[in-house]
């Protein structure tokens, strides 16, 4: 009975490894695309713009209170 459990575990681990290898290849392929680098830079820029915009709004709000 233990041998069957061991074989089942090995089979499950092997299947997991095959799936992970496929997913890893897909992620690597996506990250190597030129558009990915562009999108990452765009996301960073949008994030920065949001932070700056929030700071400007807070500054105007603080001026109105005075």
C-alpha cells in the first residue's frame, strides 16, 4: 500500500513540475516582449503621476483652510 502512495506522490509532483515549467516559459516569454518593458515603464509613470497629483491636491487643500 505504501508503494502505491509513493508512486501517486511522485506522479503528482511530476505533473506539478511539468505545469510549472510551462507557466515559467510563458512568463519568461511575456517578460521578454518589447511591449512588456514599455508597459512596465508606463505603469511606473502612471504611479508617479498619481503620487504627484495627490500631493498637489493636498497642497491646494491645505491652502484653502488658511
